[in-house]
C-alpha cells in the first residue's frame, strides 16, 4: 500500500450543535455512552495502517486534547506513529473567515514536512466505518487526481440538510459539490472524505486562500472539478452525520437497534477509545432495562427503555428514563421521569418530577445543571 498520512478536519464553520457545542467540539461529543465521535475517524485510519494523523480543532479544544492524549489507545505505533493536535486562531472579525482552508494555511509548514506521498482527509462530525487502505488503492488504480467518498440516501429532503452532496456522471465522475437544501429525496451525500496527493492538496490550499478568504475545501474542489479528474466511491453501511442537535440525538438512539450496531461495529474492525477503568454497572432488584446501551460504572435502580446511558450514571429507585441519551455522570433522582432528552455530563434531575419532550423536538439538560 502506498503510504498516506491522515487529516481529521474539524474546522468547518457550517455546523453548530446547539447546547452541546458550547462546551466542546463535535469530535469530543460522547457517543453511544463510552466513545467520542472522534474515535471513529481515528480508528478507521489506525485500522487502515495510517499512523501519522493530524487533528485540526478550532474552538474549545480542552476535552478533545484530554481524550486523544498521546494517541496510544488508538493502537498507533508508538515509535513511528503520531496523533498531532493542530490549532487554528479564531477570527474575532467574522466567523466566515474561520474556514478549514484558513486552518490548513496556518499549519502549512507541518503539512509540507510530511514524508508520505498521499493524504486522506476525513471529517470529525460523521460516524461510519471505512477501510482507507482500500479507498487509497482504488484512488491509485484509477489514476484520478482526487477521490471522494459518498453515501447514497433516499431521505435527503428531511435529513443531511447541513451536508454537501455530489453530482455524478455515469462514470462516477464528480461534476460538482453542492449544499443539500432538502429539495430532493435521493442524493449522493458527500462524506467530506478526500484522497489525493499531498502536493495537490497543498496547491488547493494555496489556491483557495488566494481566491477568497471565505473559501472552504469543498468549494475549492468543486471549482476544480472542471480542471481535475475527480472521482467518487460509494460507502455502504451505517452512517450518522452530526450536524445539529436532533441528528446527534437520533444517531445515538439508532444504535439501540442491534442490526444497525452490527453495521458499524465489526469483529475485525475495532473502534478504539480512551479506557476508563471502573467497576461494572450494578443493577439493583427493582431495575428494569430494555433495548438500551448501558456503560460501565453505573448504578441502576429504576427503569431504562430505548436509551443510551454513559459511564458512571445513576438511575435512582422509581426513576424512568425513556428514549434519552445520558452523558457520563448524570443522575436521575427518585421517581423522576425523563423522556426524549439529552442530559449532559454530571447534570442532576432530583427535584423535577417529569421532563418530557417529543421525539421530533428532544430536550436538552445543560452540563452540571441541577433540576
């Protein structure tokens, strides 16, 4: 396999998850109780033999830096491999200047120093499994300039509204990259994943910066579709795009379905995360749990149904948790009822009797709040 280094891009300014993103970047979001969203792209790269990875982050970096650490828990070679956190200055003038191109330009010298011939770029706000080694080989065999990854859907009129989609010709050539405005059901959703030579990537960065300070990498590639051979490769399997609060809520609860979870978690494709040694979850006599994912270190006395429970949560006696996502350390007090909620880290619901929202408009309990 030809060598490539990886870039995980979390510097786009087109996505904002209300509530959660006030405290951490999307890559640091808790996912399925024990993971973070960033674990999936890093694990995909590690499993594919990519052991030199740059992670770009623009705002609230602390939680992401703490979680990634040295990167050893991602099974990356400790002598040769490296996960490098790279930061971008936040423009106080206008958020339109805070683009991924601006972030790459600030760190262009580090990109130029990479010895690998190719670069694989993946997003930090999508959850899917893919073998980048196979994608890279497909790219090399096709002799294309750029290869993009996409996922075909038939519900783009209601979902993926903050994502891009690809216009393809019959030969799977990319004619354009456009924003999904929800005016058509069937779309080839772009997974913000690119494969190209490092030198071409650097040329695109410089070209984008020269033309406009507002340009993003998808916009630059869209323009170059006329001049370069840009191909597309389909992705199949589980896909979650975390582009707003509702999509985060839905992506977690979708994986309470065992078949959906099997599409994402495969025996030969481990998803690595930072380990957290704690005691097993304790289920008391009155505890009832159905169709849920419960992490370690919890104390369960009440009822849980179709929910995701993070590490170290407490569900007190008589409490009922339905269709909800609890982040680590959350406490649901005696006889409290919550339904269709996202409860952030270490929040306590000990005084409120009922907090119920609809599945179409889930509620949010702030981090360390007490209700």
